[in-house]
C-alpha cells in the first residue's frame, strides 16, 4: 500500500517561488562571512561553533540577529547583510 503525505508550508505562500541555487564559492578566503541567528533557542550555540571553526582558519565573521524567528528579517537587516557579506550562514537550531 502506498502512503500519501502532504507537506505544509508554514508561510502564507500559496505556491512557493522557485529560485535557482547560487554556485558555492571555491574558497572562503578573502570573503566577508555573515553569521545570522534567526533568534531560535540555541542558535547562538551553533553559530559560536561555526565561528570558532572559521576564525581558527583565519577567516573573519560578522554576527547578525533577527528580532524574531516568527517573521522574515526586516528589510534594513537584509540590506545590511547583503552589503556587508559575500556569504551567510543562517542558524535555524532549536
């Protein structure tokens, strides 16, 4: 017997937008790396570990925090991240 499953999108999108994935950079050397917490519990623990690995490799990071995980990041925060970073690691941990 075949089971059917329905996955629900937690956003209000009726039909999610499809976007092509960007190519990964061949190296992080010389790139501006952003670390974004979406404000979920223990996301800072995850980002602390990521930051520790990156700084041990001599890479520099900048930390950002969303005001709440319940809403998209404010436009001003997204613009700041876009202008200050080449790549971003986003923490969704709970």
